[in-house]
C-alpha cells in the first residue's frame, strides 16, 4: 500500500505514535502528499470537466482543490502545534491540532454545500454530457486516489 510505504520511508520512529513529534511528522507527510496529489487531480479533472461539460467532474475538481487547501491547513496546524511551551502557553500549543481540524471540517462542509447547489442547478437546467474514454479512465484513477487519501486521514 502506498501510504504504508511513504510512512516507513519518510517518518522517523513511525510506530511511536504516542510521541507528539511523531504525530507531527505524520501530519506533515500526509499534508505534503495531499497538496501534491490533489493539485494534480484538480488540474486533470477541471480540464476534463470543461472538455466534456460535466458538473460532476468540475465539482470533483474543486473538491480536490479544497482537499489541497485542507492539507495546507493541516501542515500549518501541526507546525504551530509543535512549538514548545512559552510563558503565555505553559502547557504548549498542542490544542492547535484541534483548531486546524475544525477549519478542515468547515472546508469539507463548504465543498459539500457548493456541490449540492450546483447539482440542483444542473437538474433544473440540464446540459448535454459527452462520454469519452479518457474521462472514464480518470474516474477510475481518481477513485483509487480517494481510497488512499481516506486511509491516510485515518492514520494519526
Ligand atoms: Zn504561545
């Protein structure tokens, strides 16, 4: 599995998840992979969606763009959370992990809402959708990506 491979090669002490530094490394790695993969998928899906006139593709493209943004927030969150304790915050900054998690959930809700709105619009004002083999192949590729991503999200 891809995420397993990345964890073993890029995270020092990857099995000591009780340490917050190690959790930080997980967050950082999944963030980098998330930004790269989702930016690539965004470009591919947006291009395809505009070519075949599919709101599902265009919506999915923006879903990937939001995922890239979520990954960026995750990285910043982990970065800030790993700051050592200071005078103002004697217990450290670990709680910031939860705040960045909250921001990410708002982003996901926002994408869901936008997708819902545009889908309703397309039901009311339907347009011709063209089938194409490249688009079909991208759907399969993108579905595989989704599985990798959700398993990465389940890791600490
Ligand atoms: Zn502080």
